[in-house]
């Protein structure tokens, strides 16, 4: 066990995990884009709109035209301008065909 603030827990002891908000990437200029199982990290694309990312990466990552866009945990529209460190996720409503 390392000394990095880790705490030993007995096997039969229950541990409650706090809900953790999505975090931004720490490296400057890096944006992570996720759609389903497809995850890619890109440099030098901050400052682009969600709509532009949807159009440019749609075929590569399988982004559906009506997919919701989430930027670092918050739902955003296609006009949102990405910033360094954003974690962008495109999600399709469950139960939606296509």
C-alpha cells in the first residue's frame, strides 16, 4: 500500500462512494470526445463549436445528428464553443432507434 492518502478497508466493510463530477483534462489544448464506445483525444481543436465537431467528427466517431452534447458534465447546444480541457460526450437517448 502506498502513502498517497489511501485508507485500508476491511473486506466486509461497506464503503460509500461519493458521486464525482466529470473533470476537465489538465493538459492545455486537449479535448476528449466520446460517442458510445468511441473515445478520441484531440489537440488544437479548442475554440471550435459543438456543431463543427459534430459535423467534422460525425463519421469518424459515429455521432448521430440528433445526439445530445455534454461538455464537462453540462448539456450544451451546437453553439457552445469548446475550451481547453473540455470532455465532450455525444449521447443518444435510450430507446431511440438509429
